[in-house]
């Protein structure tokens, strides 16, 4: 389905909220490295956003 897959490993000795925080931080950093993976949002031309990453365009 996807050409590239990513795994994020987090130590087990962190609190649940810390695991979620670290995972979200790393995932957004990785997603930011490849902005061409999503479909460009055209609702607001002045807003540099992406509709979704990894979703097939219809």
C-alpha cells in the first residue's frame, strides 16, 4: 500500500502521556520531511497545509 513505512520505538519506562507526546513529536517531524506525500490544500491559498498524508487522491 505504501512505499515507505515508519516505526517509532519508545522506552517502556515513560508515563503514558510522555509516550504519546514523544510519538506525536517524532511523527510530525518525520511527516514534515516529506511534504509531497499529501494532496495540497486549496481551500485557502495563503495557508500552507496538506489535506492528508498517505491518502490516495480521488
